[in-house]
């Protein structure tokens, strides 16, 4: 027990840059990057999946981003994001996968027409505008074991309401994003998706409707949440593998569901700080 307590104290100590005799009760660093912040700036942009891949439990059905009106709106978003002056751009593609980086180089040389995905419509365009030679793929595929959650909730009458309420909440979220797109621009929709309220709301259902699905024999809700955290922690760890320097500014575009965990990890890290995406998006 004494050894465990010592390990907890050691792991609580900051990793680098602090004297070992300093107090553990340090001020919480600010969420957003300050003007003299020495940490690496990370702008996380949560997006809906513009190409309608249909890979999630709940999927926004988006209109065609290649339509002239939407192309104009995306150009406006990219124009605004250039003010961040990113030195690196990262997308939701698996680490080590050479497909998207090769497509980006082909795009820069005029040999590739952009697909409908947010990775290409936003990240490729932004990286190209900044003259970056490459883009970074930082995703790490992982399990999302939703099936066992459904099975336990459907077989246990005391748990079934969690699944029903969770499904209703998911459908409501999809409907809200679809409504924002119908009544406004892509930039305005992204603004709404990246407000603190929306970011909090994207994570809340995991705790409200999935985590409680458990009994004395199994805890599939906890297993799903652990798998979701594991994937996002591994994504965040990939930022460390990029060899970023003090002058780098990192732009990351991912499905909005990833942003709550990634944002918290960036904010809590001694090496990175959060750049507010709302500064670069048009208000509704």
C-alpha cells in the first residue's frame, strides 16, 4: 500500500521543467494559449463528416459540399483559418497510412481533385494555402463495442431506458446539426459545433446513457467508454510523435465526437495549449 501511494505521488509530479521540491498544488494552466505561452498551439476543429461515410452510430446526412454554394462557404472557412498560420495540419486518417499524404501531394501538384471529405475540403486546402509540403495522419483505429451495450440494455428492463434515451439524444443531435446546415452556412455550422456547450454536449451522452449500462456480470458501457478514451489518447499521443517544435502551430480537423477528450488532453498537457477555433469561424 505504501508503494502504491508513492507511485501515485510520483505520477502526480509534472514530467519536466519543475524542481522536485516544489509544491504539488500548482495553479491550473489557462485553457487557451496566452500571448507569451511557450506551449505548442493546437487548434482542434470538430466537424461533421461531409462525405456521408455512414460509419458512426448517428450520422448527419449532409448535402453536397461540391455544390457551388457550399464550395464558396468552405473557401470562406479556409480563408479565415489561414489567420491561425498553421505550420502543421493533421487529419482523421490512420497513422502510417500513406494514402492521404500522397493524395495531398498530388493535389498540390494539380493531379488530384478534392473529395467530399472534411479532411480534403478543409485540411488539404488549408495546408496548400500555407504552402506545407505534407499533411499528418494521426488517427488510431480502435474498437467501438456498442453491440454488447445494446444487448445488455435490451435484456434488462432496469437498463433499457438508458438505451432508449441515448438513441433519442443521438437523433436529436443529428437533427440539430442538419438544421444548422439547412438554415446557415458550413462555417456557421462549424461554429455552433465548436462552442463549449456543443463540445460538452458531445461527450455527455457517454456518461449519461452508456456508462450506466452495467450489472453484476458485465459492464459493457464502461468497456465502450474505456475503448473510446483509449483511441483518443492514442491519437493525442501521436502529436508527440510528430517532432513538433516550439514555433509550430498545429491545426487538427476530426469528427466532432473526438474533440471533448482531445481538447481536455491538450489543455492538461504541459507541452500543448488550446487555440479557440471560434476566433476563426463566422458566428451564426
